[in-house]
C-alpha cells in the first residue's frame, strides 16, 4: 500500500492523508486526539515525514485473534 506511489519526503496534510487513505479531516481529528502520526511544524505549515509516517502506520497494525 505505502510503496505503490512515489510521495515526496516531506508531505502536506493532504498528501499524508492520501498516503494513509483517510481524509485530511480524519488526520486532523487524530492530531487533535493525540493519536495521529508525528508531524513537523515549520511556522504555520505542518509537514509529515514519509518514512516516519510509514513507521507509524506499520506500528498500528491489528493483530488477528488467536484460534482456540
């Protein structure tokens, strides 16, 4: 999923949301709730590092339930 399209190293909120396949509004909500991916603030601009975003995404994979 995350390797199928080339994205720039530092992405805007819209680009990061597209990479995660969520809306920019969902990404904003995650940030407000403190559960979103790490971001970089440069003045008023918010950027997301592609590699950090990928690591964050992979660290939130659900583990399947164990069969009994």
